[in-house]
């Protein structure tokens, strides 16, 4: 359902439910793309020795796929907690910038609604919510940010992520090593789709390029998972240095 159709529906008295359904429908293609790597994460977690309940708790409380993959890759017995926490913080630090970009559209909402919305914010729901808010603003629809649209997308993503990572953990011992099937390729594929929707030109994409090159070089020449931290930090530094040039 398009924004203009949703606006007409509200005028006809279908407002809240229509917006919530519009959010679910909008996120469905991306949601389907996350299912394969949710299964991969669950299967990898059991191979590292995590119980199904522990994996469900992690995905439900953290809800950030990139940092969860990094945590699983670093998981040992006993785990290096400080290293995992540090890497998780670095990977999730992009949420600071994502929240700042969304804050402009959240000013009309009370905190009791903003905080749950931010808890459910992931890359996919953030990209959909921000793009929708910008389109509504351009169309002269107010308020620009549709909380019900955003929550429809965010809740669908959250429930699907927790459910399919849990299913992956349950099926992991049966499936064995799932990496040869190539399911993990869905992870970068989904992000490429999201990047396409957020594309503003090469100048604005320079921090992404810096992060990609640095992460690739560190991956090739430095053992361990330091490429995750290097990519995240270099991208943040590049965004700060290049701010205003785009």
C-alpha cells in the first residue's frame, strides 16, 4: 500500500489498523530475506555450545543481527566476555547515528512511545521508517513519522528474527554445518537492498566505502574478528570527518 493510498484510507476511517498493516506489508520482502541468515545464526550458536533458550534470550534482548553474528564468532568456553561486549558495542554503535537521524521525526511523540520504538529499531525497520517519513514529509502528510507504520514493520521483524533464530538453534544439530549451503549470503544481500533505498549519491556513501575497505584489509591481514571493530570505527570516523561535505 502506498503512502497516498494510506492517507486516503485514514480519511475513510481506517487509520491505525491500515497504517500498521502497511508497515507489515512494506517489510515483508526484507523480512523474507532475513529468514535464511536467522536460521544460520541459530545453527551456528548451537555449534558454539549455546542452548536454545540462551540464543532466544540473546536475540530477544539484543535484537541486532550484526553484533549477534560477531558475538557467536567470538564465543568460546569460557567466553571472553569483555571482548564480546566491546565488539558488540562497536558494531551496535551505528545505532547512535541511526537514532540521531530518526530523532527529528520523533519529537512529537511522548517518551513512553519513543523508547519501545527505539528498542525495536534494527537496520531494516530504521531504513523503512526513515524512508517512509521522508516520503510523507515530501507529500505534505503530517506528522511525517507514522508510528503505527513503523511498529508494524519493527514488530514483524522482531518476532520473525527471534522465532527463526530459535528455529535455527533447534534444527542446528540436525542440519549440521549450514555454511556450505550459502544461506549467509542473504545477510549482505538484504543490506545491499537497504543501501539502494538509502542511496543519496557517491559523496554520502564515502563512509560506507571507507568502512568496507578497512574491514576487508583487516580481515585479510589480521587474525580474529577485529575486522568488525575496524570497519565500524573507521566508518564512524569517516562519517564524522566527512560530515558536511556530502
